[in-house]
């Protein structure tokens, strides 16, 4: 059965503020996440406050992915070291990261990611989010990067519920061994986040493509209905997340 994680950023109303101060303690939600059927958490780095680390590491639900925002340029060396130390403390088997957007720093991004890997636990895999606005936003660019990186220690994160033609292109470029994780979110044409059932046929077609292409990775619920709306509440977002969890479980069965 596929593993489905709750992204702690999904419930965080301060996710895009300038200071990104957490509005809730993840440790106070972990038992609820576990009881409601999530297999783990993708922990937003700002939720890994020093006073939370022990509770998060020893809690009832594992930190399956540590969501780091440490950059891959030379100026972020210390921040990468901090992220590696947090990963060790949390026993996280995977770390999400992004590269930057400057093509001139291509070699530095790839080299620094490789150095960073050596600071991680031996069982930890680095998952590069192939994100718009970075030098790895296209399948071909990502293919070039993964030709350099060790594919047993590096993996790719995709967003499968956007463009179905583009989804196949990612698999043709990288293959299911590299594509290890997916961020789950879907939107209306105006950019409003939806629950998965609002685009049920589209989501099921994407999952069908992923099965055909051999995907055996994991899923994180990243954003959902209610995200970034004036009426956003943590309980409302969680109710939408549970609807997405139920839909995804049934669609993957």
C-alpha cells in the first residue's frame, strides 16, 4: 500500500509570511495525524524548533520527509549544516530540497548538494523538488542533474496533478527509480486550491499514468481546499486534508 504523509505546512497559516513563525505545534497534532491514518509527516523546517525536536523524534508518527529550505549556493553552507543536524536528530529517511534559479550556478548547486549528502545519515535520501522557478523545472534539465547525482541517494519530487502530458515527460526523462515522491495538490483554473474529488477524473487519470510508468513512491498532501483564503482555519484545512486522504487511499486501492 502506498504511503501517504501529511505536509505540516498544509496546516500552517504563516507558511508564506516573511518571518514564517509557526502558528501551531506539530507535536500537539501527531497523535491525531496517526489516529486518522497518515503514514508519516513531511515536516516543514520551521516546525522543527529546538524545543520541539525531542517530541517530534519520539512521537507516534515518523518524520518521513524533512522539508528543508537550505539553498544550494555557497552562501548557504551553514544553513545546510543546520538542516543536516536536524535530519540526524529527527531520524528522517528523506530530505526535500530545492536548487536555485541562476543558470550560472548550475555546477555549484549540484556540487553543494553532493557535499551536503555526505553530512546526512547514511540511510537518508535527498529529494529534489523539481519546481518552477529553479534550474531544474524541466524534465530535460532534471535528467542532466540526475546524470551527475547518485540515483541511490538522490530522488526527484514531482507535482503529478497539473499537466498530464508533462507528467509522462517526467517519467520518460527520469524513470520510476528516480521519481521517489509526489506533492499532492490540485487547483482550479483561477489558481484556487481544491480537494482532489473536485477534479476526480483528472486526478485518477494522473494516478493511472503513474502506475503505467511504474511509480512506487510516496505522497505528501501539500495544499488543499481553503489554502490561502480569507476564511482559512486550521480545522477547515485539516477537514479538507482528510477528504484528500480518503480519496487518494480509495483511488490507489
